[in-house]
C-alpha cells in the first residue's frame, strides 16, 4: 500500500512520529514538498533528531530515502544534515537520493524573505521558501542539475543577483554577498550532493514495478497550502495530496492510502486567521507549556487553540484522507472538559463549511461543543471519555481514527 502521511492543520501535527512508526513497513520514504522550513522531530533511543530536508525515515536502517523534485533544497542545510547523520552513525550513502530537478534555495532567497517579511508580516520561517518558489514560477530558479555546470550556474546567479538588487534596493545591505564566492561555496557543497543526484521519478516508478512500497512524507499542513490554505498566510508549496504528484512525477493511481495527521488541539506559528485560538493569555500559556509548543525550526512560541472540526473536515475532503492519526492526547489529559468547534457563525449566520475567503475566515466565531475530559487511565485503554472524543471526530469527518499518539516516545502510539 503506497501511503501518504499529510498534515491537516497548520503544520506541527506530529507527522514525524506517525511516519517513524510505520516507516519500517515501506521500502522507500519520500519528501515531496516544502523545504527547510519544516522541522520533523523524532525521538529515538533518547536522541532527539530534527529533520529539515532529509526524510525522517532515514533513521530506519536499510530504507531508501528520496528528496523529490517538489522540495526546494537549501544545499548548505542539506550538507549539514547529512554530516550530522553520518556523525551519529546513520549511513546516507546508497540510501539518500535527491532529484536532479529539485530547485535550490540560496542565501539571496533568505535575504529576500527577511527583506519582504519586514513589510508583509506573514510570519515566515525566513528560510527563503517563498522567494525560491517565486523564482521557480518566474523561470529564474537554479536546479540541482545546474550544479553539474558551474560556469553556466555562475552566469545565471550573476543575472539573478542583479535583478534582485534592482527589484529590492538594499536587499544585500545586511551582509555582503557576491555571486563568485557564493558559487564557490555551492561547488564545495555539491561535492557531497552530486553523488546523491538521480532521476527520482524513474527510480520511484521502477521500485513500485518491482513490488516495493512507498511512503510519501508530507510537510506543513493543509491550512498552509498555497492553494487551499488561509492565503496569504500560507507557505508557498503544495502541502496537500496534489503536491505528491507534482512534487514527484508519479501518477495519482499509484497512491493507495492517505493518513491525515491532526493534533487533538490546534497550533499555528506565524500570522493569519485562527478561529479557535485561545485568547486568554494564561490558558494559552498553560497549553503551550504542556504541549511543548515551540517551533522546531525557529523556536518561536506557537499560537494555541482548540480542535476545529470544521477545518479538519475541510482538510480531510481536500486530501481524500482514508485514515486519521490523532496526536498529543496526553497533553489534554486531566482537563474536566475539552471544547471542539463544530461550526462557525458570522453576522448571525451559521457556517458549516470552511470558508476559503480570508475576509470571512478572519471574522467567524466558532461554536463549541464541550466534550467530557479524560484521565490517563482512559487514555491508555482508549476507553470512556477519550473514546467518546475520538468517535465524535470520526462521526464528524467520516474518517476512522487508526492511530492515537499518547506521548513523545516511540512506544506511545496506539493503533486501532
Ligand atoms: P514559510 O514557509 O517560511 O514561507 O512560512 C509561511 C508560513 O508557514 C508561516 O506562517 C510559517 O510559520 C508557516 N510554516 C512553514 N513551515 C512550517 C512548519 O513546518 N510548521 C509550521 N508552520 C510552518
């Protein structure tokens, strides 16, 4: 069963934990979208690994890992990540494969991100993601295969560098960056990267033809998707199911199963609408601390709120989710009751579908249903009130909950 694991909220749903728990069932694990804005945390044998680009499946010996064409890759972050894995005794040779066609995120993208963020206030990770996807669409992106032609790459970068200087006066004032030394650094990084480059589309098709199975590792979440998210407060990539096909080149009928991951409450980093956000500072602080809700890429405190079933149903519909994974149920354990939003109102009118219109979504008021809280005993047996909570989600979304995460450790995961 070729399977996708996708985030259903604003990222940070705990996808890495689910991926880690099922990775051993697959031959190949693939990242298909986003970039080093993602931070996938896995705790293994007391060591905490945070992956930004390499699929977290790399922790499973013998598995092949692919960074496909849809991922915009910061070559320097990638080399750092590979070196850290090697230092921890985790082999990447003949296990990690990178698409020839993937686009690069370069330092000028990060400068542009920071420069634009001062005026736009999206709350980006400043990893250069938006500007690098913009360059792709604008047809001035640098691709992995350009690493093989350093002279041509230098000419391209000189051209882009000048365009950016003209379009964004003062963009490079923060630090001097020049095309020649940048290309030298890229050439240095490419010594590690070039041996890993391949046609990952063909590789994937051939492995499936040989009866092997593939796990597609999503990054970010449906509500951050460039098309379906709360635009413009989104990332610049396709983090929903469609991103798999554009981001890898495999056809849709290759995908058998979609696991959607949702936290049993909601978090968001950065700006943008968040209907179920907890507005009481103290309450929010308590939940943030309990849940350890601080960004794994930027360390920023995450905004926190209650589970939003209207948004969750929308995310399930867009992605064709066949199974749900619910995470962090232990964080809410011990509460007397747990609110979940089942619809919104605006100007006295009921809304049961998630509105794609920013002017509406930022003004809706959620209508909550109070569900009875659970204790640790109920949680470990998935019985009583926690079972009610799970069944309410299943009824509302029409999707069965197959995975329940009850803690950070690998073992704290119940399969139903
Ligand atoms: P960008 O992807 O850095 O351009 O940021 C755009 C928005 O997506 C910001 O609100 C970020 O906080 C958010 N974002 C990007 N990647 C992640 C992630 O992996 N988890 C949570 N939020 C993210």
